[in-house]
């Protein structure tokens, strides 16, 4: 398949892969956000490549391996035209859907990469992330093991997710880190305390996940009461009860800016994330997730929207007013260790 690039490109880190400035988060294809349509999801993947999206993001825990398996045919059919990123570290149990553990041990890492390569049907992962930090394992040991995978040709570039600035510096001293992936949006800015400054200093790219606040910033829902039982957003503090009502009211300035530009709230919210690149002087490649071609095209178009300094100033106070944490358990996040 040939691509008709409509997105500018940027390099992840000093020597990482070249990607479109907006990627696609693929998690929702397999679980967490309610029912999905496999045929439409595959069509969305194909359309993303046509629009110049080249960074496709998955993880071994999404659907307990299903997401990597679903992407396999698409990745193999377009291997030279895309960058596939996957992750390891979060451990699940088949008999306890709510269980989440973290393992960064060398033996686990070696087993995890082989399993991901097998599910994806490829020989090398372009970007391999530590999905969450296991504080019982020195980060130098974790990165040292990953450096061995790079030397073996199983991984091309390394990434970290939800790390502090101090952890990023320690990791980068062992082996170059191409990208840090963490939640970063108009509603979630805790990464700006230490992780973003460290990434800018080291020349590491930032890959914001949930740049649309898991859909809340788009207006697709106003509270957890509108979500199904199989939607994990129903259990996140900022989308429940009084928090949700309060937070929905914070979006009035975003709606006004979107109207002024003749764009959607989603596009305005994504434009804010893209603006972080010039605000913080580092590469920023958000990965909004969607399973629909129409939403995909809408999101891609946002990469060319530029908000004015006055508009950015209007949106600046919002994050500080948000009620409720982004996870019920923040111990797995960088903010939980700062």
C-alpha cells in the first residue's frame, strides 16, 4: 500500500524512527472502551496509513495479546511503511480481570519480547516501551536488558512510559531512549513537572497517550453514568459523581475556541497537545485512539490547527482545576512517585 502523506514527519529521539507527527493508539480495538467492530477497526488502520499516520501503538496486555494479534496482518502487509510500538511490564491474571502486576525483571523482558514478536508475526519491534516502572528492579538493569535486545536485533529503539525525569535520566545514561509515553492532555499535565523538562534536555520525544482525556474533552460523554459496564472509564475518579459534573463545566473555553476556528472540540484539544512541542521545545507525537475512520480523519486534521498564544493562555488554567485523579490507583504513574 502506498501512502499519501498529509502529516509532517519527525524523528523520535536522536536516532529513533521517523514518524508522522500524530500516531494511532490501538488499545480500544481490543478492550477497555466497550464493544468494537473488527472490520471497521481494520479499515481504520488502513485509512490511517493513507493519511500519513505511521506510528501504531499497542501493548502485550491489550486484550491479553489480542491487540498484537489483530495488528499482525496489517503490520506484515505494510512492514516497510509503518513503525510498530509495543510494550511490556504489566502482568494480568486470566482468573482475575482486575489484577495488575508489574514485572521488569530480565527474564520477564526476554520472554515478553519473544511473545510479542510471535503475536505480531515480525522479527523486530521498532519501538519497545517499558509500560510501567517496577521499582523493585534498578532501572539500569531493566535498560541494560533492553539494550541486549537492541544488540540482538529484536528491538530498534527503546521507550519508557510513565517515568519521572530522574528515572528518564538514569535510563538514558545506560542506552539512548527515543520516546517517553505518558498521559498528557489539557486535563492531565503532571508530566510537565519533571518528565517533560528531562525529555527536552535529553532530546527525547514525548508521545502523549489519552490526549483527548479518554474522550471526555470531545464531549462524547459527560459522566460515567453514560458508559457501559465494560468501559474502564466508568471507574476513573474524574469521570464519576460530582467530579464529572465539575469537570464538564471546565470545557466551556475549549468549546468556544473550537467554535471560533470552525473545528471540533477534539481538534482543539489535540491542537493544544501539538502546541506543547513549541512550548516545551521537544518533539511531541500524540497517539489518540479511535476505531472509526471518520474520527481518525478528524484527529489527523487537528495536526494542522494552530492555536494562538491568547487561546493557549485561555486554556492554561484548566488542568489545575480538574477534580479527581486520572487513575483510581496513581501508584503506577510517574506522578505517584514524585
